[in-house]
């Protein structure tokens, strides 16, 4: 049995659906069952558990052979790293109390750095939380998600402005969440012999200016990139609902990306190229017709 945590999220749902389509027994774990209706409709078994509830996690892990783990970002957290450490300890307890033989963790490009990278430090903690447990450990370091641009779409549609925390011309690799989920599902089904394996996913290089140009083409309107000044990052995030602590960690991650400190490690890791283009992603997400080739 494959147990998939965060199954109502973009990556987790892709993992669960891909496993199910391949005839694999899979249980999707969610905090709010109301968000798992699509998975249930597809015939996927659903279990409810909060990541802060150790006993609930132990219960859903009982019949698992492989588990998919993640460290979700929580803008409402007043102690981002403290919360992550609690969740990771709960994972450890649940794994030790069950028959889990393999864990697959959703990590991030840049996870090789122990400090100075804000939210990416959660991935570092994830990759080092189980080193002494007798389970196979596979970590997939995801690239920047196309979906991170979606919260700005209404502003683009209404005002022709694309806000960004990055310089307009800074190109970084990006990829589709569903591609990441599908790759993880393949890994969960694959016979991998190494005790620990790290995959680094990379996508296509895009800048904010590139994103604006693609949206111009899709939405048929002028789109102007509007970088948010660094001294306004915290205020902007807190106005969007982030706590001061959560904003601080996102700011540090943004600085690390801009400074080039979040490159793939490429040291005994396997590099995987994702292929869905940003235009393909936007057209599907915005329900726009695909271009004819």
C-alpha cells in the first residue's frame, strides 16, 4: 500500500492519481476530507489525519509499505521551523510504529544548504530527519512551480500588472506541479536498490518578463512586470496573510534564489528534466484552448 500525505494538494493529488491509474493500492491522506472529493470520485481511498497528530499518522501508516512525505508551507505559522521539526518527529514515530519500508520525500532544489535559505531549510531538515531509521529513503528536489504565478492572475487580468519578488529579467528553472507528482509516482513504483537516493528536477528557464509575455499571448492584453522592492516584501506578505515569522522565511528564500544560492547540487544526485511548458500550463489552468501545432 502506498500512503500519500497532502493528497489534496497539487503534487500530492498528482501522485495519488498516477499511482491509482497504474493499478497501485493507494491511500490519500488529507486534513480536510471536503478537499478530497475528486480523489474519492476517482476511486482513491481517503484517510483523515493532521500532520501535528502523531497518533493519527501512526494509524494511517499501519498498512503502508511506501509513504510520500512533505513539509507543507504554512503562511499562518508563528514558528515555521519549530512546526516542521514537530511534523518530522511525528513522521519518525509513525514510521517506527509501522511496517513502512520506503519513504519518498518532496524536497526542493537547494536543500543541500543547512541554513541561510529560509523555507528551503525545511527540505534540508526533511532529508536528514530519518538517517538512522532502517527504511529506504528517496528525496525528490522539486524546481520552482509554475503554480506560484497563479495568485497574480486576477491582478494581471484586471490591471495588466504582474507583480513579482524577483528581478524582471532573472531567469530560473520552473516546472509544472503535475509533472513533479507524476515523476514521484513512477519512483514510488520503481525498484530502486540504493538505500538513499536524491533526484533533482529542473525545468525550463523563465524570467518574470517571459511569464508576462506568455500571459500577454494567452490573455490578449498588455502585461507589465512589476518587481516588488525588497523593503516592501515583508509588508506585502503580511498584507496577504503571512505572519511575521512566515514572511521572514519566505524573504530569506527569495534572497537565496536571487543570489544564486539555490542551484542544483549535482553531487551524487540524479538530474531529471521536466518538459511541460509554461504556456501549456497556463492554458490548461486558465481553461484556454491549446495552440495547434
